[in-house]
């Protein structure tokens, strides 16, 4: 939990509304250790929550409207929670209105102040963090409770219907149900999950590549469409149901074939990574990260040269005692590093880039 984000949201509420908030809701960001672009293919993923996240200070409204202030943008929004309209241009307001629209019971008038310390576009799921924090604030303000899975599904529909991003469920579930210090092996088909304690002698770092990315430029949705087309051509519900042997015999268009090959291989890598973590096998875990990055670069084609160079530099530093790969949807963002604890300062010195330790 980020004390800085919580304090910033509280201060913003006081400044904006002239009184103390009734409470503050918080939701973390997440880093995906491995299992990229497989959640919307019903696959397995291995994310974990990070300390940084989004805080939403809330208090009762003076009318029936929801009044929201985004401190990080110095921007306001007001709307009727009974009929939230999506803004013409999706932005932070889309998430506030979308979560209100998903609510299962009438919302009262609420005042909100929002602040976070997740770098936007870094691949640490600032949007899912915002949605879940908003959901927790709405629950507290309306005197209701919502199961973490319900909040995750509300956040997913908000992404689809209000933000225009055809994402899978991984980010929302990791943010809503994850536990600090644990990786979540999540089955994106039935939403069952297993929380695995991360070995205490491992360090997990996130390195900001400095290349920001947006998902609504069509590239993300195009790749999802290619995966769905491949599944349809293979006669299965999703690529989760395809084996490597079936894929090798299939006659698919080149683009769809490459996307499908990544998904099938990545699901297998998640299983191997989870087994390596359970055994404390850092070498084996690192190997899955390196293989995963190569697949994202060459088969799914979502990496960029700056990220590739950063991954190569980290891999040279850690050797076989760990590994690195791009994390998040791609086209920039962050690199996740898993290595032996005790070398964090040396890594920062070698990289000369923003490095955040998340475990």
C-alpha cells in the first residue's frame, strides 16, 4: 500500500472540497511476471501486486451527483450516477463513469479525489488499479460490499465498454485479489487462482524503459482479433485448447500463426515458471523469462528496440541467476527483472534508469 498516494488523495480532497474525506480506498498496480497476451485467450498468467497504486478519497456529496477530482491531472468531472455518459474522448473520466455504470445498486451523491503513483503507460496496470480503487470507494460510500471477483468483472466491462480496450481479466483479478509478496497463478478461463509465496532470496525489480505506450491505437485490439481468428480457424473456443502439435499441422495466415504460436508457448512457460518458483529454482525461472521476451518480440511483435536493448543489458548483468522480459501489453512500458537478492544497488548503477523494487 502506498502511503504517498493515500496522503496525496486525502490532501486533494481537503483542498478541493474544503473538508476531510470519510475514508480512502486503495488498490495496487500489478506486474506480470510471465503470461503475456494469454488472459484473453483463456490462458494461465502469473502476476503479482506492487506497492504503488491508486488512492481514492471519498465523502458524501451535497447533491445527487458524483463529483470527481483527478489530482494528477488537475481535472474535474461531475455526472449523474443513475445515467453516466461516456466522454467522447476516453480518459480518466471514462473509468469513473464506467465503474459507476456497472454498480449493482443505486449510488448516492459522492465526492471523490483521486491520486496515484503508478507511472502511466509503464505496463503496471494503472487503469485496473484506478477501477478497483473506485469500486472500493463506491462500496464504502454506499454501504455495500463487493467480492473481489465481482469488482474485477466490473472493471473489465469498464475497460471494454467505456475505455475501448478489449483486454483480458488478468490485471483486474491481480489487483483485486492479489496479496503482497505472492505471485498469483490465475486461470483466466474459470478465474480460479493459487497464491504462491515468492522465495525470500529473490528480488523482483521493475525498470521503466522510458517509452510510454497507449493501447487504444489499434495494435492491441488487432492482435486479439488475430488470436480469435486463429482459434476459429482451428475449430476451438480459444487458443487455450490448442496443443503445439495441432498448431504445427495447421495452415494459418502468417500473422495469426505467429500470434497463436506465442500464446500456446506462453501458457506452457507459465506452468514451468510456477513450478520453478515452487522449487526455488531461480535459474529455471529466469530461462522462462528470456524465452518469453523472445516470443513477445518475434512472434507477437509487441516489443520495441529500446525495450529489447534494456532486456539484453539486464540479462547480461544477471547471467543465469535470473532473467528479464518486457511486461505489460507492449509497445514500450516496463521490464520485469527477477534476480538474486543483494544485487539491487549494482543493477541500478549498471542501468542508470528508473528502477523500482516490488519484492
